[in-house]
């Protein structure tokens, strides 16, 4: 069965702390994604990776960085957490749609609800 | 950049009734997907329809796509209390990323 796991379901951090959110998938997917979800705004893409050590900025990358050292693991880093980064963070993975292929569904982890105080 | 917009924002129906949710988008797409999210959890993929398809079925779900109107609808027939969730449409262009809408909250009363 397809599985995406995230390191924490709930996390509380203080302003200015460095925060690591980890995501692991066991499906050998090339693509991995980090989203944040806020009420009324849906999911917004923070960063995307299509291969080990490769990354692309999404719509809202400011204040975040990512690391992908192994194919199955994609980490989201908040260098200096701020209160406006309080949110639900969702990780997802999918197969890689090469030129001419038409896209694949994404598989999501359970989410990490991060509160920054 | 939010491409898909779901309508209505919230929907409340009785068990056994049908639920219809709509999604409109702005630019050309390669595929459109629907996802479900139970309260406070991750999203679950429901169905994917490609730009050259007009209708797709999966169990009690029926999805239509009208590329000329840039819209899609998700129909859930004979709804159950367990269908209570948020439903999101997501549009895919050429490439691997999806753009999600803000979602429709469906409540099915038993």
C-alpha cells in the first residue's frame, strides 16, 4: 500500500527557532512536494523536487528551504520560524510525468500542524 | 496562484441525496483531479480526468470536464455520512505540479 509519512502530527515551536519537517515515501516516486494549507486558501505549493538534490520554488517559498539527499526523503526547513508560518503542512509524492506523459495523482501524508508562538 | 475555484464553498445535504460540486479554472490544462480531505488529515486522490476526456466514473463518483467552459463537476450519488469531508479540485498543466482550489466543505446529515 502506498505510504507517505510525516515526522510529526503536531508541533509547537517558538519564534526564531529552526524547524525541520520530514517526509518519507515508500513508493519510489521521483516527485515530492511541500504544501501549506490555510483556511479559505486551499493548498499552496512551497517547494517541489523532481529528483535527488533537485528542487524548484513553488508559489510561496519565502522563509522556507528544502533538502532532498535521498529519493525517499524530502525535508522542509523553516530557518527562523515566525508566527505567520503557523499552518498545516502537507507533503505529497507522485510519479514523474515526462514530456508527452500527462501527469499523475499525488499521494499525501497525514499533515503536520505547526504552531509558532 | 490559485487556478481552480470550487463552488459552492459549503454544502449540506441529507444522507441518500446526491451532492454536486463545481470547479472553474482559468488557463488551459492537461488534467484535472479531485481530492477528498477528512477533517485535519491529508488529502486522498479520488479521480483524474484528462483534457481529452469528457466524463469519468468511479463507484459513486462521476466527474465531467468541459474544456470550452473551463469547468468540471464532481457528483457523489447516494451520499453517506462518511462522505462528509472537504473536496478539492486541482489542475495540472504540462509538467508535474498541481494547482489546488480552496475547496468545498460537504456535510452529509444522517
